C-alpha cells in the first residue's frame, strides 16, 4: 500500500488550500469595505458637480 499521496502535515502540502482560502477571504473583505466607500464617493462627487455647475451658471451672471 502506497501512502505517499496522503496528507502529511510535516511536509506542508496542505497549505495551498489555506492560502487560496485566505486570498478569497481578503478579496471578499476588501470588496465589502470598498463598495460602500465608492458609493458614498459617487454621491459626494455628484453633489460637488451640481454645485460647481450651479456656480458656473449663476455665479458669473451678476458681473
């Protein structure tokens, strides 16, 4: 019976699964943090653009 294909913790062959799991966890956490930040920045940029446009339309009309 050949046991060379079985998992042996001392050889470190099983670390590939944990590395992939850790990478997936980091990506999911980053997405969970970045999506709300990007949504908030979108609305801030939209309001800023509206204020800038209003200033350009009405700010120079008094001169």
